[in-house]
C-alpha cells in the first residue's frame, strides 16, 4: 500500500490556470517525499479515461474542485469512484455553495480539503454524505530566499482581477420579486456588516422576513444568492482600490480586466500586462507591499498570501479569523468597516524600511515553516494515512 501512486486531477485553465498550478506544485512536493504521482487531465480525458483508472489500486485520488469525483453510476447505483480503491480528496477553495452539486454526490471514502473553518462547518452541517472535512489551505511556492535590505522596484502591487459589482446588481434586479427582495436585504446586511460569513448574513436576511426553512430549503435559497456574494466581494475590492488611489498612493495592477474599471486612465493606477505564475512570483519578490482582498473568505488563508510572504513582500490584507489568530504579527491587517485607516497603515509600511523588513522577514520565516506546498504535502499524507486505516 505504501508504494501505490497518488492520482492528481488537472482541470480547466480559468483564473490564470491557478488550480492546475496547485496540482503541479503539490505533485512536486509529494514526489520530493518519495511518493509516486500520476496526473489525470479531466479536460482531455473527461469520463472516458475512468476505466483505465480502475486497473490498479491507489493510495489516494486528489482533485482541486474536480467535478469528476461526483460522477454517478447509472440507475442510482452509487458514485463511480466507489469502484476505484483509494482515499478520494477534493480541495474546495470557493464557498461550498458554489460546489453544492458536487457535494451532494460523493464517494464513500471522501475528504474535502478547505482553507476556511466557516466552510468546514458549512459542509459538515449541510452535506452529511461527506465523510470528512479537513483544514488544508493552498500552499506557497519557495523558489529562493528573498533578499532583504534592498530597494524593491514596486511600492504596492495587487495581483487580483477587477470585477464590476454593478453588473451583479443587474443580475439581482432581474430576479423574480421574492428572490430580488430577499437578495436586496441580504446585500444590505453584508454591506453594513462585512465581517459576517456569507451564510450567517443570509440567515439574518431570512430572519428579517420571518422565513423559517429546512436545511434543504436553506441550501436552495442560499444558492439563489450567488450573485450577491460576488457583488459584495467586487464592491469591497473596488472600494479598497478607490481608497488607496484617493489617498495619493500608486497601485500596480495586472491584466485586461482593469481596463473595465472606473479607475482606468488614472495616473496612480499603474497598469501592466497580465502575468503568468512564474512572472507573478518575480513581481512579488520586487514588491514592498502585496495587497490582498479576500474573496469573502472570513476565516481564510490564500496562496497569494503565502506566495507574498515567501517572496519577502509585506502582506496588507483585509482581516480573516485565520490571519488575526495565526499571522497577526506577520501581516498588516485592515477592517472593511474601517477602510479610512488603510492608507495610513500602508504609508507606515512604506515609510519605514526597518519596520517593513522586520515584518517581511518574520513572515518569510513563519511561512517557510507553516505555509509551503512541502508542508501541505506532509499534512495531506497524514490525512490520507488516517483515512486509510
């Protein structure tokens, strides 16, 4: 059993191919620990390659939001992957409501890997077929130790894309009246209480209208609110950028999505062509500050944070419970409710090279110990071993 291979699923190339980058990085880290790794390209093979997977046993089959693991046999005969030996693991990095259909039809020996304790609790509450939900955030990439004590080229960089919340408002307005009214109340709640997890805020919206529902009904209604979650995420991302630019600070952004932003043409918004993953690491290694705005992960830790720390850039991010509890001294955190404090926090980092280098080096040392793909591979192997008993 110890020599059986681990299958890693590759998938779509959206979001700058980020999920496949994760798979490749995890694969390299597993191989460094003596594991045999095989890759299955879902885009190329689809379900047609599954019969060849049935030809041997595996230690584990691991995906990144991979729909293939939810394929059912004909006539409700169960999940197809129950016919293949090995622990099935699926990283889920978006809110579980986006992946609800996957979570309804899972193999018996199935483990979801997530980076957010709120997501962990949500899956445990609403998807009883999932055997285990483990905390395992994406890792960061270590290429070489960053150089401290030199003048980096970029002040503040932001590798995120731009999304227009106004387009999501149009989607909400087009809903049937009952959904539209509920969505409007929900949107107001998350706008005014941006520290709330998405599902908790939606529960408050239901309470406002006196709506009582079963778990199944909650899932169905919450699923209708996906446009609200995207809308508020885009709203606060735009507000963060607006606050920085209005304070007279320059911000470096990347990719064509920013051409659609209301800031396009402003001199303080310094636009660059989109970059691939290796180029992104080079930018982070030459940045004083790496801006992060969570995609409404209220207890999350993302690969951008890990990559930034391992590249020697100071992470400036909106708060999450994980960052407050585990990385308070290694990041500069701001509250979405007190956005006016953000420019001062950034200026303080940029103004003091000594303080900036202190934070960056502390973050690097901690990330090397806790947040690399090598560390994630160790943690994943421990989970697989536990589930194999």
